[in-house]
């Protein structure tokens, strides 16, 4: 059975450590087991440990501002999760739930502190592995563009819906009108004198009952196809409205983030200007002002 040090050797976060460093870390890690369906942690929970999966699967996800469930990854054997809180000691940035019975190693900040005390160079190896993980996450987020409503619905159509869309589009075209004008003209001409006496004519004499029935049946079928296409249009409009809401919300959040950055830069600028102003003042004036500040 593989030892904890051998498990850590296959984990990218600790792969750059040498054998002595991994052995030193493996001597301090804990072991945990969780059944399927267990919530390992929720976003916002305090945490200072990382989990290395020996067996089982864990889904890492979060919910965005629109309430959508965004799955970041599914950690399997040899993979790890929860490393952000391990490194900075802050709250969890995502939630984790066990998909298959979990058997994992637990690495906490105390283990890393002891490792860095013994092997200071191990810190650079962990930073390199963390930087690689952040690059992959940035690449993933960069490609989360807004959805295209036509792409969202195009691949979900059945053959009947594709035919309904085509018929609905064709029935509203000028070609459809010209085709019917030509057909009606030929039909009526063949059933009135003098062509009614021809061997190919006279099959539907005035008042053209057969033509009336054919047109009525056509109207019934066309109305059904048009209604099917309209229902799809309603669904398309609903998706479009959802996408527009997502886009507007993203724009609003980005503007809010820009305001925060500008306010932060403005505060830093004022602080630097104040420091420069204090440095340029004569020493007696600066001392008097510092004394006034100290006295309140």
C-alpha cells in the first residue's frame, strides 16, 4: 500500500518537493474518510487545510451572482483541493461535496510551517506549483463568455421542430405567395371554359370545392407549424432575456469593481501627496503639526 509520501509525490502541488521534504511533510499529515454526499466545506467557511484525494471524487463548485452553479473541477485520486485557504488562511472561496466515498490526506498550515522551518526552500516549490494552478484557473475564467441564444437552442431541436421552423419561415416569404398565385391561377384556369372541356381539365368545377378543401387543410397544417415555431420563438426570447440580464449584471459588477479600484487609487494618491507635502515642509512646522496630531 502506498505511503503518504508516495501519494504526495503524485500531487502537482507537492511534486516539486524532494524526497526528504515530502517525507518530512508526510509524517505530519492527517487522514480522513467521508461518505458520499458529505459536504466537506462551504464557500465562506473558515479553513486552513488542503485535502489530497487518495480515493473517491469531490466536486468543487460555487454559485455566481445570478445563482448559477459553476463547477470548477472534480477532484479524483492523486488530485487536491482547498489549497487557497491552506496558503492564505482565509475563508473558503468555493464549496466541496463528496461524489464518491472519500479517502484523503489532510495537510494543514501547521504542517507547512514545520516543513518550511526544516526546509525553507520548499516554500519556492509550493509557490511555483500554486502559480501554475492559478494560470489554469485564469485560463478557464477567460473563456466564460456570454452565451449565444442561437447556439443555445440550435442543437436542441428535433427533426419535427426543424421542419416546423423551415415551413414557418417559408410560408412568410414572397416565394410562398408567388407559388400559390401560380398554383391557384392554373387550377382555376383548368376548371373554367374553355380549358374545362380539355381532358386534363374540369376536375373541380365552380365553386371549386376541392380547391377550397385543399386550401383549408393547408391552412390547418400551416397554423400548427407556425404555432410550433412561435413557441420556439418564445423560448428563444426567454433565453435571450436571461442572457441580457447576465450581461447587464456582469457590466454592473465590473463597474462597481472599477469604482472600488479608482477609490483605492485615489486614497493612495492622497496619502502619497500628503506624505510628499509633509516631507517638503520645514522641520519646525512639521514637528508642530505632528504634535498637534498627537494631541488630537
